[in-house]
C-alpha cells in the first residue's frame, strides 16, 4: 500500500515546490507527519469506490477533496499553511526524509494492527 502512494506524494510535493522561500513558517515535523499519514489514508480510501458492479479502483476526486479538507481541519491547518509547509520541506530534503520515514513507520504500524486484527 505505502509503496504505491509514496511516488504520488513525492510527485505532488515536487509540483508544489516550484517556488520556495526559505524563511516560510512551516508546520512542525510531528504535526506534518500526522497530516501526511492522514493524507495517505485519504488517498487510499478515495480510491476504493463502490458502484453498481462492486468495488472499483477509480479515484473519487470529489471525495478526496473533501477528505483533504477534513484532514486539514482536523489538524487545525489551513490549505495555505499546508502548501507553505510542503514547499519548506521540499527545500529541506533532510527534514522531508525524516518526516517521510515517520509517515512510513506510522502506516506500517497501522497495517500491522489491521493484519493482526483480521487474523483473529
């Protein structure tokens, strides 16, 4: 799951980071980790669409926009703050790598919990 989403987020991050200001106020690494973890989950959830023929792998962009808004509201971050933070992390690769390692750790932990629960 995380292997397929990682390139999408990296591509999104690169596109957002076209103009970078180094003095931009940014969201802390832990908060950004929490936000990005929820964004990954929203991306995955939006790609599970149920239609009259059953489950489809098409991404529902309307639902995804709603999920993004919900994630940002949940974490108390505006779209501008999130975008500025993504730009900042893009211009600080060491920080971005650390944050993504934390995101992947969180997602792996969640995946392990789900697998353990479904095994019982």
